[in-house]
C-alpha cells in the first residue's frame, strides 16, 4: 500500500505530537515504561529495515551492546561528555556491522541468522573476558543523560523513534527501497536489474546497526549501569524480531505498534513471572507465525483492503479482470 | 606441560566431544532432510536431562536404563512438535521456520524455568564419580560411557539410513522432496520420522549431560549453537562429519580451557569463533560436497 510523502510526513509529526501529548496524561511510572518500550521500538525498526533486504539477523544484541559500551567507555576511560557517546555509538556500531557484513555477505537465510547469533554471543564472551578494559562481568557505570531527568529522557526516546521511522521512510521512498525489495525477492535478478547487491546489503547492515547502537547507548545511560549479560543478551536479539512480527513484518509502522503493544505487557509479566517472562514471547512467536503472519498492522491493512475492494465491486456492476486479480493478491 | 598432561587434555576433549556428537548428529539429520535449523534442538537435550533427573529421583531408575525409554518419549515429543507447528510452515520462507523454532525454544526453556526452578542439578548414580586409568590417563566412566553411547547411536543411525526402507526414504526426501513424492514416498511422514529420530538423539544426549555435566533450564541454546558450529565444521547434512566435528570442538575447547590464561572463560567462545571462521574459509565444511 503506497502512501504519499505528505501523509508520511504528517504521520511522523503525529507520532511526535502524540508522544509529546502523552506527557500530560501519563503518570511517571507509565513514562518510565514507555522509555524502554520506545528504545526497543528503535531496535525493532532497524531490524525490520535490515529484513527488508531479506537479511535475517539473530544478532542485533551485538550492535546494541557495542553502542552501549562505546558510550560507557568513552565517558569512563576517555572522559568524553555523555551526549557525545550517542553519535559515537552509532559510528562504532556501524563500523562493527561493516566488519560483520563483510564476513557474512555471502550467507543467506539460516546461515546468516546463525552466524549473526554466534557473532553476538562471541562479543558477549569477549566483553566479559576483557575485564581490564570493559569492567567484565562486574559491569560498567554509565553517565546520566539530561541529568537523569525522566521527562527529558522520554522526549529523547520519542525523538529516536521519529528518527528511526524517518530513516526507514527515506529508504522506502527512494530508489534504495526498490533495490532492497529486489534483493529480498532474488539477488540474481536484482543484480541483473543493475542493483549493486553488495553495497546495498552493506548499507542496510550499517544503517540498521547505527540506529540499534544509538538505542543501546541511550538505554545504557538510562539504566545507569550495564554488563555484558544485559546489553549483549539474547533477549535483545529476540525482542528485535518479536516486536516486528507482532506489529507486522515488512511494514514501516509495525515494529512501533508491536513495541507499544508488548511494552506494557512484558513489564507486567516481568513482575509476575520474573526471568520466565520470555515464555510469553515464545508463545507469541508460535501464534503469530502460524496464525497471524502479517502481524497487527498487516492484518488490519489487509482487512481494510478487503473491505475497500468489496466496496468498489458493489459500485461497479462488472468487475474487471484487474480488480479480481487484485483481490486474488490480497487473499494469497 | 608434559606429555601426560597433554594426553589428559586430549582425552577430556574427546570425551566431551562425545556428548556434542549426539546433539549435532540429530541437528544435522533434520537439516539434511528438511533444510530447517531447529533452534529448539538444544532444549530437547535439556528436556532429556530433566527426564533422566525425574526418573532417577522419583523412580530410582539408573540413567543408562532409562535411556531407551527417554529416547522414545523425546522422539514422540519431537514428532508432535513437527506435526503441530513446523509441518504448517513447510515451503514458506526461512524466516517463518527460524522464528517458529526460536519461539518453541523460548517456550521450552522458560516453561522449564517455571516447572523445574533455576537451580542447577545433577543426576548422581553410583558410577557417576568412577574413573578408570588407561596408560596413566584418568578417564571418567560416565564420559567414556557417553562417548560409547554416542558412537553406537551414530553407527546405528548410519545403518538405518543406508540399509532400511525408512533410511532410503529419508535420503530420497533429502535429495529432492518432489521426486521422492513421485516415487510414492510420503514426504510429511519422512519429515516426522527425521524429527523424531533427531529429538530422540537429543534426549540421549540430555541423559548423558545430566550425569556428566549439570542441568539448568537455560542450557539449551548453547547446545544448539555448539551443535550448529559442529555441523558447519563437519559439513551440513553429513552424519560422519558431525561426529568428527564434535570431537574437534571438544578437543579445541579442552585445549583452550587448559592452555590459555583464564581459558575456561574463553572456552565458551570457541564454538562461536570456529563457526564464523569455518563459514568464512570453507562454508561447505570439512566433509561437505557443496556449499
């Protein structure tokens, strides 16, 4: 479904305005929940952006962790101002992604998924073992952003989400979006059409990692403490996929919708189930893959589309072939 | 570092490789036949371990006697898993199967966390601490038993694959599902069998680990990743390759733990490094014929 760029800009503005407006109705506790939901929305958006080239990452925790440690170590070891940590985190995560991208460039599907998972888990071991530099398993104290002000942190998180959505929209609206789709549907055919598959895939990796790196740095500062088990956790990589799946894979808004839907739920579950809250993520993965593969946004869009198509047929006495073809596509 | 120490490291490595072999052979069977990586594979190892723990503490059943029973139960569980979930995603994009098996992995792991608590447990039959000395090298009996069981089951699997109708149908489906179907082979039945055999082997591995190592609801994923590293090392889909790859991983981990400063921490990362290195250098693996 194509939406004109005016509506897209309005949509972005609406996200920002609603984000700001929530401040006037939400309690401080809800704002606190929203900060982590929005942070993981950024991770989910960037994972979904990478997926739009057909590349499945099971290792987004690597970029999240590298971002967090860049900000933390820059402050702790080099004495850099805390805010400088965020752009540095983006650069560092993108650099790591370029290295990883060069390694895994020839891999697809399962191979890529498992290689990225191994990469993230490997980094967790490295950051734990190099305790002289990173503080190891004992962790690292992080500098506070905005003097630790909850509202300012929240507004920054809203800003990050708008930035990530904007980045995805820019990709969707330019030739790059078509290139990404072409690569997903078949690399050989994309190459034949003149798409530079190698560069485009690397680019997707770098931009996805940069956004996740900033999210990691921000989240680390927000928590004021990190260790490898927190920022390189498998659950970060899992969250990066569950949120878009629930919201709607391959859609721009899906990851945000998924993050907001699940954000509150998981926090409540964390309080009742403790460590086992990932049980519900497992259940959601199974349920959505088997019965709702389009996610919330995709299912709603399909339902709206169906209704719309039905409407048109009622108005036109004789449906044309093109119409029925369109309906076939919606059903399949 | 004298020769005796090196020999001891070698024996330790080979023995832990035996447990890995059981895990990896099952994973490679499903991949070879179905082209699916089961991210929940390691969690079936975990379930097998808890089954052995239950049989031992509740019924007083020796793990080695419970082994065939646990394999049967886990095989059935794997078949049910395949029929209820994976069978419905057959022929769709890889992403679905990855997300689905990952979901089942999370379900099993966290379900076990709620049911069995996060306490570390071991099964301690009378022979758990027994060792024999062979040419000056101490060999723990449970690990030796594990290696022997792994070897026997791998040979049995190879015999089944080469010499029986079931094995021939599995190999035919692995080569080309459509052609196999045209020959009158029920593809879904073959997939169900592949899955059942795979999880039964994972269950056997679980029984061994419950005596040799320890049990924890979260161990599954590390077994899955180690097994995947082994399978890539040996060549995807190759049973012999998986067995040899497992021994190689065991040896590399044991020598890292013993020879590198603070090596037991680094040993955890060996599988990841081997996996990525192998995919870079020789993606078809040591015994794979094609990439």
